[in-house]
C-alpha cells in the first residue's frame, strides 16, 4: 500500500496563519525573556562566588564563543 503524500493522522489540527504567527511571536518573546533572566541570574551567581572567595569583580562580559560554550571541548 503506497501512502506517499497522504496524511494519516486523526489528531491533525488546522490553524490559520494569523494564529500560527501569534503563537510563534509569543514563543519568541518567552525564549528571549528566559535567556535574559538566566544571564542576569548567572552574573549574580558569579558575583556571589567571587565575593565568597574574598575577590572583587571588575567586569563580567559575555562573549559569543568564549570558554564553556556548548561546542567548546577545552572545558
């Protein structure tokens, strides 16, 4: 039996383009907000750790492909 090009699903839901774009937009905003909150919390964690070691934070700077990024094999 050849089923090429036929959707065999009883749970297929059709939505219009406006709804799809709204969902996509809201998802994008949630992802960006979550990332921003995570970065801020990480900076706070770094400051607390350095201060607990009697150190002083001069500057915390984010770099795109700095040490520890997902593809980095040196850490």
